[in-house]
C-alpha cells in the first residue's frame, strides 16, 4: 500500500458539487492499493499514521501525533498511486488492485484509524472526486508498506 500524507489546516472532498467529507486540522491521506497488499499492510500503515509526529509542538518542532492535536483524517482512495510511467506517455495502472481486492482493504484502513480514536472522513470509493485542501507547511510524506 502507498500513502501520500499531507498535513492540512482544512480539507474537503466533493462529488457533483456536494461536499461528502470535510476536516479541519489533520491529514489528507491518498491511499493506493496493489494486488499484493494484505491486511498486514493495513495494520502496519494504521500504526504508522497514528504514531507519525508531523504536527508542531509549542516550540515549532514536528513532535506531535494526530491524536495529540485532536486532528482528523480525510482518506481518499487513489489507484493512480500505482501508475507505471516507464513506457510511453500514458500511465499504465496494471499494478493497481482491482476494486474487489482494494475496496475491502481501503475500508479496513479507515476502520483501523477510527478504532484508534481518529475521526475519519472519506470520499466515495471509485467515484470522480474533487479534493480541496490547505497544505500546512507544506508537509507531504509518502509511505509505502513494502519499504519497511
């Protein structure tokens, strides 16, 4: 699984002009899932996200986790994180998991964060979404569960 995490002061996701999910301080997480990913990848990434210290303390150091700042997550499924651009100009997405494999893992990821006490908002899996965010810092971090 691949995550692109952006620290934000606010974010929202819209479908057909309707706001489906929105957060204040927290993280926008773009979630990509490959055919090889399993529940072990989900468990690993839930733990990483929960414990990641990317929020500033009173001295301006990135020293606080999402629960310490009472932040939220806006989680967006993003199969394009597995784009292969080696050949030609059109990305191939053959490495991205099909929905029957990726949707359950995406839901388990979100449920795992929720079970850790983190407020999780989402878009709708497989829909065309418009994501708006105010990146704080900016802070953007990429995590791949295969690079442990």
